[in-house]
């Protein structure tokens, strides 16, 4: 593997498992020094164990905690160096039909999946603009484009990420910072593993390639957008969904 990301310092949120873990591993394998976040000390320790050989480490972060991401970005800048790649991956689902949705389920999804992206982009952008280089990749979802019954909160947050990223791309493109989105389809992770078999088969029926995606499928797309081959791409959404009818 050529080390196309050598010299980069990458921050990946939600890197303990699933798509975030695959992104952290892929960026590290391409030469980046990767800091992955976890919600617990033990999660952070397991990330350090995975990435430590390449200089990376795990740090604790709850993306809904005001001030936490700003403090983390400052401490990385002080201890390691300025972040040049930010991947906003942390996310949750709290599905319910709107009729039955509680305010706290609506709010939790907006806080965790959308406000967190606003906060972390704001925390890293000053440093990136000063350096006149930087890559931000935000993880949305096919659901943010198609919508889905039972996921109005999640769809709204993910659509918000797409529109937010296009806007930020226009604000900071002239300073050498790109902002792009990867919108995964249905990926085989803890998020989808609990679904009933028939729901999963119905999903697979909508996918041209006839299978769920793997976290590594998403990770490679993120690494592309974070790397030199994507230098002239910004404000885009890359759909990695095996060919879904949208
Ligand atoms: P996952 O549940 O396996 O992982 C989610 C990660 O987010 C975990 O590391 C978790 O610790 C972290 N996280 C959750 N709440 C957090 C908080 N408050 N603070 C910090 N970290 C927090 O899910 P996944 O499938 O790997 O999903 C990763 C991203 O991809 C999410 O944004 C998700 O919406 C998106 N996505 C997933 C799929 C899919 O089919 N799996 C499809 C489209 C988009």
C-alpha cells in the first residue's frame, strides 16, 4: 500500500467498531497518524492498541457534550500537531413512527448526528484554514436522501449533514479546505445487525450488487476523499450503497 496520507493527522469520531473502526484502520494503513474516539476509557484503550503501532491513539469523546470536541482538538494540536483530516462518523438511530416519536428521541438524533458535526467542523476549521489545507469528510446516509418510514429523525439529521457540508464547502474552499460527504447504503455493522431477517432481505432486494456493504467499502471511499486524488472535489456526496434505487 502506498502511503498517500503520510504526514496527515486524522481525527475519526466513533472509531471503536463498525464503519468508524474501518475508516481509522484504512487511514492508518495509508500512512496517516489517526486519533480515534470512543465513549469510554476502555474503548479508547482498545483503539490505542489497534492504532498504536502506527503512532495513533484512542481518546474519549462524547460528541453531544458541549465543549468536549473543542477541548480534544486543542489537546491534539498541543500533544501531536494540527488535525488535517476530520471524519465525523459517530452516529446513532432511535427509530419510531412520527406518531409515536418522543421529543427526546428526536433531540438525541439531532444532537448526536447533526449538532456534533457542526461543533467538530467549527473546532477544526480555524487550524485548517490557517494551514491552508484540510479535509473534512462527514458520514451521512442513503436515508438522508430517500427518507424512510420510522426514521424521520435520522433522515432529517443525515439530510442536514449533506446540506451543511455543501454550505461549509463554499465557505472555506478558497482556504484550501475541502468538505465532502460519504452516504453509505446498508452496511453490515451493529447498527443493522439487530434488524429482523425479513427486513434485511427486503433491503438486499433493493441493492443492485445483491449484498449489504462492508465497513471497508465505506472506509476506502473516505480515504479517497481525504487523499490527494480528491484534491478538486468539494461539497460532494459520494453514495456508497451497492447501487440502490433512490
Ligand atoms: P455503530 O453503531 O457500529 O457505531 C457507531 C459509533 O458511534 C460507535 O463507535 C459509537 O461509540 C459512536 N457513538 C455513538 N454515540 C456517540 C456519542 N454520543 N459520542 C461519541 N461517539 C458516539 O454504527 P455504524 O454502522 O458503524 O455507523 C457509523 C456511521 O455510519 C453513523 O454515522 C451511521 O449513521 C452511518 N451509517 C451507517 C449505516 C449502516 O448501515 N450501518 C448506513 C448509513 C450510515
